[in-house]
C-alpha cells in the first residue's frame, strides 16, 4: 500500500488543489515542485509494481508501472516542469489549477492498469484541459473551449460504452492488447478521436491556438500523447492504424502549408507528427512500438519548444498572424535561436532529438517491407521542415523586408520584453532536445523493448542531410510563392460550427417561400428553434460561468454517487 | 538572387549529392535524398497552395464571432501586471515581477500599440 503513496498522480492533484489556495509566490513553488516530485516518484517505483484496489465488485489496478507506462510518465512529468516554468509569470490561478489537474489526469491514464481507472483519469484530463482553454477568459477561447468539451464528451462516452461492453462480454477490466470486437472498436474510436485522427481531429487546431501562451504548451503535451499510449497499449499491430496514421501525417502538413496563424500552423503539425506515432503503432513490431514511444517523447520536447517560441513572439508583440509579423530577427534573437533548435529537432536533423526518434519508426517500416510508408514518412519530414523550419521562421523573423525592423506589412511591430522564465523553459527544452540527439542511449534505455539500433551511420546521416538540404533549396526557389494570406481554413469542425446555421437559414427560406407543407413546416420550425437555442449559448452567460455551474452539479452528483456506493 | 541562379545552384548541388551517394554507396538509388527533398517540396507546395488551399480557405470573418483578432491585447505583455489581479478573479495573490524582463528590445517602445515596456 506504501506504493500507492508513490502514485505519480498524487503530487499533481494535491498541487492543483493547493495552488488554488496559496499566495501566488508559494504557487510558483507548487507549480514546479509537483511535476518534480512526480518524476522522483516514477524513478523510485520499480518496473512491475502493481497496486490493486477493490471498488464495488470490481478489481481495479490503480497503479501499474511497466516498460510502456514509464517512458510516457517520465516525459509527462518533464513536460509539466517545462510548461510550468514557462507559465510562471503569465498563468492565472485558475489556469494553473486546471493545468496541474490536466497533467495529473494524463499521468493517471498512463499508469492505470484497468479500464475503469483509465476512464476516470481520461475524463479528468478532458474536463481539466477544457478549463485550461477557458482560463484565457476571452469570448473566442470560451466558445472554442465549449466546442472542445463537446467533442471530448463524445469521445468519453464512446470510451465508457466500449469499456462497459468489454466488461460485459469478457468479465475483465484489464487494460491489455485487444482483439477486434465491437467493444474494442468503440474504445479504439475514442482513442482515435483523442489522438486527433481525421476526420475526428478538428478540435485540436480549433482549440489549442485559442488558449493562453502557456496553456497551449500544456495542451500540446498531453491529450494526443496519452491517446498514443492507449493505442500502443491496446491496439499495436492493428493494420488500419498504418493507413490512418500516414493519412493524418500528410493531412497535417498539407493544412500547415497554407495556415497563417503561427500557433495554428504548429497545431496542424501536432496532427502530422502524431500520425507518425499512430502509423508506427499500426506496424506493431517491437521496434515500431519503440519508435512510437520514442517519437512521443521527443515530440513533446520539441513541440513544446516550438509553441513556446511562437508564444514568446505572441507575448512580446501581441500578434499571431504570420502575414503581420516579420522583421523580428534582430530584435528577438534569443527566441529565434531557441525556436530554431525546436525546428531542426522536429525536422529530424542529425544531432537533434527528432532524428533519433523518427528514424526508429522509419526503420520499423523498412523492416516490414513497407517501402511506400517509408517514402511517405520522408515526404512528411520534408513538409514538416518546410513549414515549421523554413516558412514559419522566415515569415515571423525575416520576411521580404529582411531581418528588421520593418514587418511583412512594412510597418514596424513593437516588440516588448520576454520574461526570463520563458527563456529558462525554452532553454531546458532546447538542451534536452540536443542531449537526446547527442546521446540517444538516454532515450533508448527508457523504451519498452530493448533497442538494437544505431541511428548514426554515414548512410543515414547523408540521406537525411540531403533530404533536408534539398528541402531548403526548394524553399529558396519557391519562397516568394509560399507566403500566407490572412484567411481561415475550413476543416471538419465546419459540420458543427457552420452547418447548423446553413440548415437553419435554409429552412427559414423555405418557410418564407411557402414551399413546405404545413405539417413539415411546423416540424422545421421546431428544429430551427432547437438549433437557435443551441446557438443561444453564444450570446448567453459567459462559458466560464456556465461551466462552473455545470462543474458544481457534476461534483455534487459524483459525491452523491460515492456516498451511495460506500453505503451499499 | 534571381530565380535562374537559384535553380542553377540547386542543380549543381544535385550533382554533388548524386556523386556523394555513389561514393558512399548505401542509398536506395543515387540522388534519393535530392529527389525526395525537391519533389516533396514542389509537390506539397503545388497541392497545398495550388489545389487544397484555394478550395478550403475563406475570409477571416467566415465564422463571424470567431474572427481572429489583429492584436491579442490580453496576451500582449501579460506579465507586466499580476495575471490574477489583471482579470480581477483572485484576491490575495502577490504581485508578480516586472523585473524579469529580458531586454530583447533595447530600442524601447516608442511605437507601442498599448501597454508598453
């Protein structure tokens, strides 16, 4: 039972409660200490540790430490430290509470040994992450947060339905590799939604860029990677994941090519990079699962760094649209250099983390004779470097007007100061990206299966260097034509953001024209009113207020259920 | 630099890449890296900017209530005031640091749009 006190969830959840009560300066300490304590706990827990509990008539395994959960736990804790330091001077009290609870939920997901515990932490993660988005407190983030919640509640229900069906059919709640059944398909659908696999992905690019600068860094680390963990645990070797994974990788890079908002561009690259991991899980060999895990680990580090760089620009200038930035290179030199470390890491430059993690997945695809997959993975790497390593930094820090001080619009952007804490967080992340690239053994030793792979051979380094060099040359030739316009891109969120309006307008027009019979017309009026009521939320009380009301009802219900279950 | 010069430099480097591949002798085919890099770059640019983008891009006010702001005034230099006090939602927080600024812009804020260093 002592091991239960070492559960890495505890410091996060205790910290989340504590930070909402203590003075702000003490909160700084809590924010950093919670993930550090969790990291220490993970180090102290032996692989193979398992703590069971009996709840109602269910045998639960609330803590399971094994070779797959440990690497995810370690990187989730490290991400908590980095994002916490980054947000020290800018995050509000409620946002910090939500962020710690969110990180704790994600850690709980990876250390859950049974499906019920897994589901509970999955939902904590979903609700807490919604509050991370809402915490920015603007109408835009409020609406995006509610759309995010709507999608994730749907995912949570799919998961619950799958878990219940699985239990009724097998009598077991153990979370291990699944067979193909109706129940596992429901769980798979929930995991795919959370991993942002198209067409269930639009919540990510919709909501992440609307959070605060530090909130987005937290969000980028946990939800999709916890889903990758769940896929690796339950669905390794499901062939459909290969196709879904590479499709989402290509989808993400394509959307990123014409995206104008720098944080939304990077969000589409989360979709793209998670595609690598999903495809690797689909390949399903030991090397491939190692590849997915390693890539999730490295991805959290470099994506956090990229979003921190973009966030620092947004913090200093107030601008997130690439077409209005530019000419910052001389004025934000430090941020530029640190961002570029993230950019070369994600692109997979030799000596940086992306190279040693991505190549594992590529090698696994080679090993299974999936040459088409290897080539498409390389093309995605080209697109990744093109958008995040060339186009975004070019338009943000340089542009047609050069290194500064004129921006892309010709005006001069005011550049404010960037807090030291942001530089420290970016420095830690950049250092770790370089460290993993230089000493891949540090990461390889953490992976679920033994690694017998040397990333640094002359042929591999030469091939990767050439791919990236010629991508750079391609950009050099084409860069005048690759500038972005201030536009929004339609995505599958159109179906719940615009389609109801279209339907409502169409029915109103038909009615006005008298084109519908009376009975049908009455039905349409009812539908339209229902739709109108749905959208009345937009003009109603602020989403945060309504969420607090909702939250207290949920809390009261949970307490009631707990009491009932204890008395039974 | 003019387009033809850039293409010529690239073509020269393709030759160097092919020769390097032949010398090392372990590539899928000589010029593999150059092919993937250049064709990938060109293909993605053409598909994204030429075909998909124009189909899917709309004016910024397409979702009227969610039109992206030109200036995020709530995020701009958010640390200069106490983040909690700024939104007035949490009494009792201490004042946070104005002294952590890292002097990235020594020229100061003569043209500050609001707030300022």
